C-alpha cells in the first residue's frame, strides 16, 4: 500500500468499498463479452463459463493491468490529481451506472462511462483534464468497432470456406470431411479464445474501478488489480448470467463459425489496444464483430431492434457518467 496524503481511514474505507462495488458489477457486465460466444454455440455450459470468466479475469487484473491502471489513475487528470472525495465520486458514479446497465441487460462501454465520470467530476472540482489522453482514447473508441465489423465480416467469409454454413448448397465429400474436422476443433478453439478474452478483460477493464485507488495514491497497481480482480470473480459468478444470455442470444442469430469469428476478432482488437497502454470497450468490439458476422450471412440474421437498443446505451452511458459525476462532486463540495 502507498500512503495516501491527507486521506483519512474513513475515506479510504469508503473508496475501497466503492471500488469493490464497481469491480463486482464489471465482472457481471463482461461475461457476455468474454464467454458469450462459447456459451451461444453450446461449446460450454453456463456455470463453467461464468467460472472461467471470473478466474481468468482475476489473473488478468492482478498480473497484466498495470499499464491501463496507470493511464486511468495518472493520465486522465493533470497535476497532482484529485482528493479522495473526488475519487469516491468517480468510482461510485461508474459503479452505479454499470449496475443499472446490468439490470437492464444492456452491454455498454464501461470504459467510456468511467472516463466521462472522470471528466464530469474534474470539471465540477475545477481540475485540469488531460485532454490529449482522452483524444487518443477517443480515436481507439471510434476505430475499434469499425475494425471489428470489417474483420468480423471477412473472417466469417474465410471460415465459411472451411466450414460451409448450414444453409449452403450440396457439398463435395472433401468439403464435408473438412467441415467435420473443423466442427470438432472449433468448440475447443472458441473456448480457448474465451479464456484469453477473460484474461484480457481483467487486464483491460479492472482499471475502471481500481484506477481510483491509484488515483488517490492508496495502492500499487498490482495490489489494486488483485482487489478488483477478486471482486470481478464474485460478480461474474453471482450475477453474470443476465448479460451473458443477452449477448449470446439476443443480438445476432449465431452458428459455431460466426461465434468463432466474432470472439476471435474481439480478442484481437482489444489486445492491440491494451498493448498500447490504452483501453477500449470489449462489448463494443464484440457486438460490432457480431454485426460483421451477421452481415456476412445476410441482414436477416441481425436482430436490429436489440442492436439499436445497445447502440442507444452506448450513447447514453458517457453522457450519464458525466452528469452523475458532475452532480455528485458538486453535492460532495457542499
């Protein structure tokens, strides 16, 4: 632990509780983004899928989240950073909105939500925002879904050459044998990609909650990641089913090939962002990749009503984060 200058024991306890609350909701929120495709394709059952999400999120949060935590904790607000009260407002606002989206079964971008909570609280507190960092993040946020749609489309078309879709015309003996082999291997590969996505989720998203601990100079990045990862494990196991089933069954009619393409593209897009110390939305990457796979098979496979509801959530989340954190900081200062 790093001693937080001017932080009382009460403030430290409240901030820690807010971090655990936020991380618990994050663990529940990202079950669909990590193991939704293996579950949708029946490659893994529900309870094992939730356990995989929790355990590997804990490992990723503990051992691979340092770069993103430094970005959140040290490079969004300029200067010495906010006090403990402002950090509490930021984390509590993000956790509350994430819980609301979980309840509504709407996958959103908690990363964008958190960043706008930071901007809202900093604006209310009169603190300088590191706009250069946010501009870099915004470029990734725009590029990642666009790349995921394109790659999802292309990868589905490529996999269809190996495993023809169910509605394909009569196939040659060679195509049938190749398809049978792929159908045996794809479920294992899909689960493996889901495991990797769960690890990446821990590394990519735990900082949404634990960045507040780094922001207030209370914990090292490793210790903060471990605390958040443990809470994410509990959230995935206890409340992860709602979002898992929404992502798996309500957006695109998926078969095994489409699920494999969507999950693989999502993992690639997010890993590239995390490798640069940046962070992007796993939900946006996955849903965009799913849309790309659906377009590769025809527009009738995409459930536009559910997709539009998710898109609205992506727009509402950042604005709600700014407003809630701004008002919370104003009230705290009274």
